[in-house]
């Protein structure tokens, strides 16, 4: 019996975002600064007919209080945040940011 893929929150958006990532990765390869990949992914997601904002400042809220701000590389359909890393591998610190973002 074939196992069904799990359903994730906003899976239609994330599936298209991953599709856009692979388009950028396959065409551009590795070695560029994160901003280049943000710009490429922005264009790829627009081609997939997604609403995308780039470099949006977002308020960080803790216990109903603003505690700071962060800049999201991309915000897709006002629901999915995309953080772009261009290191060869994630160190522990970046890995933790990836998990909690």
C-alpha cells in the first residue's frame, strides 16, 4: 500500500515555493550571495502566479508585546516566510534559525 504524503499547513504554497527553489537551484547553481537567490526566487515564484513580497520588515511579538523586528527574505501569499541561506552547509546557529523561523 502506498503511503500518502503528509498534509502541511499551506502545502499548496510551500509545494510551489519548493518548485521555484529547484528551478533557481538548477539554473543558477551554488556560490552566489543570498540576495541573488532572493531575487531569482522572487521571479520564479511570480512566474508560478504567487503573490510575493521581498525583504519585508516583520514585527516580532512575545506575550502580546513587540520585542523587535526581522527582515524576511520573501513572504509568499502573506502566509509563508522564506529565509535564504547560501552557505555550503548550515552550522548549528543557522540550523536553529532555520528551524524556528
